[in-house]
C-alpha cells in the first residue's frame, strides 16, 4: 500500500503491532518535535531539576537543622494534642496500603492509557509511578539520614523523609489525570488537589509523618511527572501547541489558587502569632501550631496542583493530530479519532 506523509503503515498480521508500530510506526512519517516543543521540553526538564533541588534544600532546612526539627516536632505535638495521641504502629492502618493494592491501582491507570490506544503514554506513566515510589524509598532508607538534634516522643525512626504513603496517593492520582484526554483534565486537577491535601494532612494528623516528609514527597512526584512529560514531548512533540480556550482552565485554576492563597495567608499570620508566643508553652498553642501546619500543607497541595494544571493545560501527550491511526485500529473510545480531542 502506498503511504503518504502523515499516514501509518498497517500492522504486520504475523509479527503483530508493537509499541513503536502503534505510536510511531515510521520515524520519517511522524512529525517530530517543533521548535516550540523543544522549548517546552527544556522547561519541563528545568522544572524537574528544580523540584529535585528544592527537595534537597528542604532536607537540609527541615532535617539537618535544629530549628527545622523543632518545627516538625511542634506540629506532631499539636496533632497529638488535638486528636488524642495517635502513635505510629508498624501494623497500623496506614501500613495496610499494601504492595498489591498499589500495583492494582497502577495497573488500572496504565490500562486506561492502553484502552485509549496510547502505549507509549502507558509505558511512561508506569515508569513515572514506579520511579517516584522507588526514589522515595531509596532516599528515606538508604541515602538520607536524620541526626538527633531535638528530643522526640514519636517512633517515626530516622527514615521518614520523604513520606512513602503520601507519594503513593499523589503519584497515582496525578498519573490517572495524565492518561485522561486533555479536555477532561482541568477539573480532574482540582480533584487531585483535594486528594493530595487530604492525604498529606491525614498522615500528619495521625502523627505518622512530619510535615516536611509530605512536602518532600510531593516534590519527588512532581519531578518525575515533569521528567516523564519531557521525554514524551521530546519523542514526538505535543499534540496541542496552542493554548486551549482560557475558559477551560480559568475556573479550575481559581478554585485551586484562591483557597490555597487564603490557607497560605492564614498559615503565615498564625505562624507569626504562635512562634512569638512559643507553641511549647501551652496545650492551646500547640494545637494552634498544628492548625497552621494543616493550612500550610493544604496551601502547598493546592499550589502544586495549580502548577500542574498550568503546565499541562495544552500538553496532550497523545499522538500528533496529523498522524492517522494504523489500519484496523479503532479510534479512541473516549475522544474518537486520534488527535480529535481539543482543549
């Protein structure tokens, strides 16, 4: 069969359809990254590097300094003051997040991409999920140590930075959004923000993790997500180089940013009052210090999700719209023909 520019060859009936056949059958027929795509790749890679640097900086400030440890310790004391002294238990409720359940959730996310006929996106998503979780475990168990700079009443051990449980919740939620069609993502990011804030705060509420552990997990996940997107865009470009209509992004962004800004402002004002009064003096101040930490963590989750919404507002991560699907391949069951979706 003759094959013109932008068309894909039919799958070999004997050899079958490989990942490359489905996603990039012949390099000369698939449009490569444009100059705008290459700029996007550099920005995504720079963002991933910045997240890695911020994780290192947070570790130095929160773990390797006496002041940083005192702040985390004060938040844990406040959590116990408010919620009655819940302690970490290796067999407790949070440890019930099993490897099997995580694997099933990851398989579901990858399956969504495969059902949509996006094997390269599925493979990249699997790498992002696995890479995030492995990185967190290696950092907390092998690379990073925690010096005993302040006394503690909590058996969190030396390896709690970053939080593995927070990473599980965040990376699976973000990965699910990335495999969705572009037009469904803006409000899905709002759900991720709510989920990220709730999951992160819950680990601190139960004195299962320190606040810095939660923030570090979000940064690790963000680094892997940005790096994975950079690889996809570098391989074949972004489907939608033009921004979608502002109305599709503006309202979800407002829903994330306004409460996040309010929480951040409240946390800042409370911090001034509580720190000046010394939260260790009374039970009420310890509870107040915990409250400002909840506000700060909520604001952080909202801003991280808003950043993802802005970064991926026009990045489909799907095949280019001018590339026809292979013969015999059904259109995307969600969006129709390849490239038919819009912002």
